[in-house]
C-alpha cells in the first residue's frame, strides 16, 4: 500500500508514505 503526503516511512507490511 502507498499514500502521498507526510514524511517517508516504511513497515514490514510493505506500507509506505512519501511526500
């Protein structure tokens, strides 16, 4: 899964967000 906005993060589940 991925979402835009906010600091870039990652998890073992593969979720991540990025600016």
